[in-house]
């Protein structure tokens, strides 16, 4: 407990946190951890998971579908036991697609979303477009969901929906923690990301799920795309999709932890249980038809 407390105190110092998590060869470190985490050697596996728990905190492995893992990566992408995350079945509610800490959220003003207090970024920059498709979301809402290292890393359909297209944007792998969000302008627009274009059930309305990679992550598995989206991916950038999901169905997973930005058009409001800086679990109400 004392070691954990000391680590927490050190990493609460913004300058140290930013230096340790960003001022290293980010892409090299990401590839190295990706390789190391898949080593299926019992001693390496056990020491890796123990170290991960020391730094990340309680992994809640009691919720996992299986109790033993072949590697640290196998533990990263663990599935949950049935019923551990109840799904809100109200058809007027969009659920949180993942376990997360709620970040910046609110109304899209013109073309801008907040990254952190006093720092905004442009929706067309996030989408990697010249503005095409942005008009559909003017006056809409967004919620930023940050998955921490200890959390469940799979994400799910927020409603009955159809996946129409995925757009992969290559980029950097800055950390997406609060310290980095305050220091790096338009960070989400700089990082590797997958933009998932969704058509919501009976409303036939558009929705965006933007899965943002980060240091030690930068690899996103989507169940409806045949190849992993990672630093080694070379295209095509626009990937047509034709997949239908029910609310709560699994869509994919991060290979560690990162961020999902949920973007909806006008006509929705953020649910009262959603508060900035507070945790939310997959299946809980996130947005509601106004």
C-alpha cells in the first residue's frame, strides 16, 4: 500500500507525469510493449500482471469471464462474465459503449468541442476531413470517455445500430491523460484514431464513435473490420462496413486503454447521471432523446 501511495504522489506531479509518459520514443515504446505483453511465459505473465496492478490499481479480475490468462495482453483484452454490466434497454437511451472516466462533454458550438478547460479542437480536424459531414452534428452533443489502464477495454454498441464506414487516421501516440490534454493542443486530432460512422436504429440518425489510440495502445480491434488497425496499418483509410448490432453487442477493443469520443446530432441530451470526472460503466445511460 505504501509503494502504491508513493507512486500515486509522484505521478500527481504534472511535470513528472508528462515527462515520463510522453517524452520518450512513443511509437517505439508502443511497439515494444505490444510485443512484450503477448509473451506467453508464466513467470513473465505473472510478473507483468503484478506490476500492472501495482501501477494501475485494482483490475477487478473477479468480473472476468475466465480466471487464468495466457499473457498480459490476454488479461488486457479480457471479456466479462455475463450479467456483470446490465444494459439499459430504454429505446430512447444511448448507453455508454465502455467503462470510462467521463471527460469533457457538452454542446458542439459551431465546429468546436472542448478537450479540456480553456482548450478546444475542431470536429473536422478530429474526423480528418475538409468539413464534409460536419454539418450533421452542429448543435449536437459530445461526451469524451477515457478508459484507464485498469479498466475493461472492450467497447459495445450504444444502441441498435448499423456500422456504415470506418475511417482510419494515422497519427502520433501521445498519452491521453488529463495532464497531456492540458498541455497538447488538439491532442485527439494528432493521435492515431478510428472514426466509426454509425446509423442509429429506428431513427436512422447518424452517430460517431471516435476511438483514439495512445501511447502503449495505438492498436484497435474492430469486430467488423478484417485487419487490426495499428501503427503498422497501411490502408485503405476508408473502410466500407455493413454490420448490424443490437444495443450492448461488442464492437471491438483497445489493446490497453484509451479514449472514445461519442458525437451525436441535435435532438439528444446528456443523461443526468453523467458527470465530468466521474466513472461510468458500459451499459449505463449516456445520452437520451430530448
